[in-house]
């Protein structure tokens, strides 16, 4: 385990909260301090730490890997930040992008042309973990002269389709 300043601050917070709570039960300071010292690691690792992980949306960042992108589309959000910052796809042809990412999942709708824009490919990136996540991650890849010029991440509201029970 790596002891960081944030870890120490959180442990102190848990200790103080336990001490204040136990002080309402028993006024003997030495006993309250002793019990707080013993219970702090348990309270931290079994209550406080899991609670913080549920509320935060931290996820691991990974380097782009074409095989992982194609085989596990729900974890693409872990690779997209590195892919954008490193310009991994910028300048690649449509054929090369299709080889690396697979065929486009959907095309952006162009209202002016009343048709799909074949120069804007979209891929779903999955849903970032978190307790109150309401959006799924997506990326739009823009082509100009058959080459990638931009990657734009965006979010869409998660919707669930109703199953039609009447078709049985």
C-alpha cells in the first residue's frame, strides 16, 4: 500500500469521526482513543473507501489497442483519452481506420442534406462506471479528403427500449 497525503488526510477524517461518535457513548478518553485507533482501518477500508469509489467516476486509462477496441467495446472509454491526445488516428485513411476500429457503428445525420454524412463516423465507447451515470460515452471521427482530421468525444443519454409484450 502506498501512503499518500490524501490517504493520511482521509484516515485522520475517519479517526476524528469515529472518536467523536464514540465520545458520545463513553466519556473515558483513553478508551475512546484506543477503540478509534483499532476501528479506523476497518471503517476506512470497509465503509469509507468503497463509498468514495462508488461516488467517483475514476477509471483506468489505457493505451490504444486495436484488438481490445474491437473485442471489448464496453471498455473503449479507457482508451479514448490516450487516442485523442496522442493523435493516434489523425491522418489515417478510412480503410486504415476501418482495419483498426472495425466498421463505423453509425453515421452522423446531416440535416442540410437530409442524409447520413459518410465523413463522420461514430463509435460507442461504453458506460463509465459510477453510481449516478446517466450518459454513455461516444466518439465522432471526422474525415476530410478521406483522412481523419478530428476526433470529438461526446455523451448521449442512456435510454432503454421497452419490450413489446403484445407480440407474444
